[in-house]
């Protein structure tokens, strides 16, 4: 095991390896969804001196957004490679952001350690959703705040995931990450600990062409990158044709304008 792997539960080890393969390249994914990440940070409304936790921080984009306010931010992720990139990219931030390997289902913090907790398209991928939700409530102090950005269960991301699943042949997870985009499901997961409000949003991403976005996915988005590296060339060709057709619906005169629906959850700890 690498240093820090003991903090990652066994059922997340494969995901930690996959997400870490591209390291710093993942920051380009965060750039493409940066309007949604900014939306979440602004709704969190962190203040100078508050202690804030960013769960599944990736390369630290949301952690840096929150730290702009002067809050003291801790970012956790299951990938030490992503955290190394986050640390490098966040070197200018003051107060310094602390990054450490940790699993969303077993956070290494005392009860009520944080004034606010944020996760942007991250905690939704924890396999045991109830355990991850319980941890969010446990580490947030009473009266503290929670903000989650999660992809909608229907729409652009759901359709893209369907295409990828069709080509990967991987078994469906026991529960879909996209369930976190359903307010009723979020209420079941978090309603015991938080008073919840919801706000819908659309991520707007812009690419030059279907070829440009294919190159972006295969360089930066590791589920697609891993899939293309595992398939024979003829099946990669069919995957690309399906992905190109999917993105063709987003063609505008200037190139592509991809719109991805998401849910913002804003909670206050009881």
C-alpha cells in the first residue's frame, strides 16, 4: 500500500487508482464545470476564520474557491495523486489548504469539527451512500452548513454515463451516484441531520468541436480514458462515434455548448 491507503476503504481502492492516473489533468475537468463549482462555494458563504471541509476535493478547485474568503480549508480525497496535484496548484493560497487522503465513508475527524462542509460532484460517488451521508452530518457542527453539487438523475450526464456503461460492460453499482441528484433521495440520506433547501443549476461548457471534446475526455476524464485504453481499436472507434453523436446535439455556430443539469443542496445542521 502507498502511504495513506489505509485511510481508503477496500471497495474504493480501484476508484482511487483510476481517478489518480491523470493527476493534474483532472483540473481541466474542474475548469469545464467551474460555473457549478463557483455556485456551490457562493451558496456555502464561508467566512474568514471558519473551518471548512471539502469532501472528494480532487485537484482542489472547490477548496480554493472556499479559501478565497479567508476560511481555513481541509480537502480530502481517496487519491493521493490528485491530492499531490491539489497541493501544487494551491501553493499560493493563504491560509494554506490542508490536503489529506481520507474516505468519505470514514472521515478521520472528531464529531462537529467543521463549521461548514462542501462536496462538488464528489461524495455522490461513495459506494455506501448512507455511510457517507452520516459522515457529513457527524463532522459538521450543530448550526453549521452543508452544500453539495450533484448531477441530476435525468439529462445530459445521465445520458453520457449510459453511453459509457453500454461500452464498458461493467456491472451497475448497487446504488447510482445520480440518486444524489434527486431531492427526495437527499432528504432520505440527510434529512435526519440537516434542514435542507434545493436549487437547480445548469453547467455550461464550451468546446470547439466534437473532436476537441473527445480529446478532452480521453486526456482528463479518467473513466473514459481508462475505457479507451482497455478496448480494442474497433470498439474504441464505435465508442467515439457514439460520443460524437451525443455531443452533436450541442452544436452551435461557435462550436459546442454542452449543458449539464445539476442539483445544489444547501443544508443547516440541526
